[in-house]
C-alpha cells in the first residue's frame, strides 16, 4: 500500500477505506489506488471534460485524465490546429493534466495517444461546434427566480427513483431521504411556472451525489459532469433548458466549488495531497465569513473559516491547487455551453479562495458577457456583503468581480418586521445601506429559501403580513427569488427535511394536487392569485426592469417608495398599520409631479390622491401613475 506524506491525518470514516496514524502523520490511501502494477498498456478510465468546443475565446482547455499509472505514459495528439502545450502530473501517478492549445482547431475528433514502451491506448477527444441555441442570457430586475429542490417537487419518472449504481435508494417516508422528484418533473411544470409569472427556474444541484444519506439536496457533489441518474440525464437537463427558453423563461444552475461529497472518486484516489484541506483531526469551518473582511481578524480564524470542512461528509477543496481551480472553472463553462443555462448560483461563495473566485467570474464573463452569477453570501449585514460585490478595491487590496450577492440583510429585515412585529422601518433602514454597493439592483432578494424557515410559518401564518411582504419583495430593487411552494403558503420550518417538504400533487396518489385551483384551499388560492397578479404585471413593467428606487422615511407604519424610469413611474405604499391611514401626499411630489390618480395593479381600481390619500389597514398599493 502506497503512503502519501501529508503532515496531517484524515478521519478514516471520511476517507472511507483509509487508515490513519497520527503519530507519524501518514495516511494510508485505499488499496485501489495505492498498489501500482505495470499495465499491459496505458489505462484511461476517465477524461474530463470528455469533449469541448471549437471557437471558444479561451484558447486552452485542460484535460484531467485518470487511469492506473497513466503518468508513466507519453501523450501525443494528432490533428490540424491543435497541439499539446503541457503535460503535468502531481503526487499520484494515476492522474495527468494535459493542456491543449485549440486556438486554430476546427470541430472534429482528435486522437490522443498514450504510449508506454510499445503499448498504446488511444482516446478520441472531440471538439464540437459551439451551441448556437439561446444561452447565457443573464438576468435583470424584471426576472423572478423560482427555487426548486428537484427531489421534492415533482416525480416525473418513477422508474429512475432508485439506481443500482447509486447508494441511497428512494424512501419517501424518510424526510432526509430521496423522494423521487426529478428533472422530468420540473419540465412537466414549466407551463405552471410560466402561468404563475416567474421568469427563471433555479434548481438546487442536480449533479450526482452518490452518498449514503442526505443526498437528496445535491450539495455533496460526486461528479461534476453528470446529472444524478435519480434526477435524470444530462440530455434531460439540456432539454429542460431548451423547453424553458421556448417559453421565454431562463434557467440558473446551482454549483458548489467549496466542497465535494466523500463519495467522489477523488476521495478514493486523491490527485495530490493538497487537493483537499487536510487537518490532524477533523476540523469544521467556523462559518464566520465576517472574519475574511475583518482587518483585525486572526490568521487562525480566517484559516478555520476558509479551510475547515463544511461538514464531516463534505471534504473541503483547496483552490490554491491550480489544477483543481482550472478543473472547477472549466466544469462551469462546460455546462453553460452544453446546456445553454443563463446563470449560476454559487453555493458557499466566501468559503472558497476569494482570489480564485474572482478569477472564475472573469473567466466566465470573458466567454459570456451577459451571463448572471450570484454568490451565496450569508453574512449578517451590508457592511460584510459589500466586500464580496464588485465595485472597487477593498481596503485590503482584494478586488471582487462578483456582481450579484444574496441579500441576506434584506431577508433579515423582512423577518424582523413580520416575525417579531417590529416596525417596517427595519426594511427602510436596511435599504439606506445601499450606498455600500456599487449596484444593489443586481442583488438577489427573497423571503425564504431552502436553508431557512418558510416565510408563512415565520409570519405566524398571517396572510395579510405575507401579502405585504410579497408586495415589497416583488417591487423593491433587486432580483426576487421565490421558494417552491411559497405560492401555496407552505409553512414548515425547523428540520431541513420538513421545510423542504414535497409539493402536494407532485406524486401519483397524493391526496391533493396543489398545482391546480381545485387542489388548493380558498386561502391558498387567494394568496396564489395575489402573487400571480404582481408577477404577471412586473414582467412588462419598465419601472421594474430599468427603474431606480426612491423611498421615504416611514410614518405610522406606512412605508412609501417609487420605482421610476424614463418611461414609467410606479408608486408603492405599504400600510403595516392595523388601522386605515390617511396622509398628505405633498412630500411625494418629486415623483407624483402633479398627478392625482393611478391604477392599483393588485385590485385594478383607480386610486385618487388629490392632496391626501387613504389606504386600508394591512394593505399594499402598487400604483401605476397616470
């Protein structure tokens, strides 16, 4: 058995088959990878990416080749306009990294020959013609993302629920298990989503998660280039994107660079000892992203934040390794070109090496200038969020290229307002901090998501408050995101398996089908129609898509603001008071500009405000000025 000197020890449970000696700090790698036998001919088990495209702006593609003792073989390539720039190997002879120069190469098949002595193995590497279909459209403020955990949405193909090659089998009775939802199910509900009024579908990761438990959520990836077979195939995902585009909808892909699942091939056969962050004993991250922008932070805290593992079954990737960094960056571009996605949501964004992430964003935007990238930046305030958002050099010299962050400060302000019955001034105060952002209109805003309690439950199942929050979400600055089931007032929280409950009607035999009006209660239909009205309206609103935000200090729990562009002004009034409110409109004259009436897009009624305005208790007006 081969030993890799790491200077650290890994938990045997995490490395699966490995054994640990803390005394001499050596890690015994699994039998599969440590015994090197002289092959009869070079073995090529895996090449990633399996194919690429001619005509990309980046003229180099790196192939990661895996096979027993493949580093002992010499690699050559045949074909006009293509050449090998470099062949690199690391600690493990079972990997080589081949840099191909494809600047002048045309679409076609190019044989790569691996030679050891007189023995040869040929791999035909294909350069495809670039995808000419709609892709990489990007998002703007007219868009609304609909977040789906595919395993919990719709089971479109029960035949793929369990797979012989994948460890965890379907068990819908297990809240932490796989329930059978899939890509086919999402595709079957695109018309439902389009009718609701959302413009963009965001699936939590659908890539393979071959883990023994809790694999349904997708955040422990074990294969960056293949869909989890329990969700479907790459072709099915590509078809879903194509179908969405045909309905003038967009698709955002969820990716994870920070960590993998311990079922990944790399954890059976590490390319190098520094491929992951290793510790003398299992070390979890401190989840304190604030430390990374803190000029007074200790090196210890910053290291634990960045290099500690997110969880025991999620080995932390080391993007200081340039081959790993290149591998991850290429994988994201592969999916953009292959499937035609319009955006990427990057999980645990600050946990990664920040310089590499900025390089990655630039790498993607070089190929696709309009592409949308949003980072999950779960931080306690705009002060810390702004560190990660593009707009200049930070005091420590770090320059970020990320244009969109996840606006957790706005989420928290909404929660304080309607969870704790605090003042709506909480929202106003949070938005006054927008000066910290170069462009807050690109921030992703939300009431809830797959990691936090559902908003309706947080708001104590108060529909009036839920409507006020929804009106705010869909009319303030930023790009809104809705969590699946919010439109039917799903309300669970606490355990992740509960808040990520199945959408009723997504499985054959469900007691009701909430995708239909008949399958929803009167209260659910009332809220569904409320949300749908605003969603459908905002699709064609110039003030929403291109407009700026102007707001006024709240009084008596009435918060007023305007979205205005050269073509349209929309005046929004939220009355969070339990009583009707009448007020003078003079202070709003800078946007009203003498207008005395407008149409409330929610009720369809004409609202007059000649000098004064009256708004009922717990009501939102969204007024198109006439």
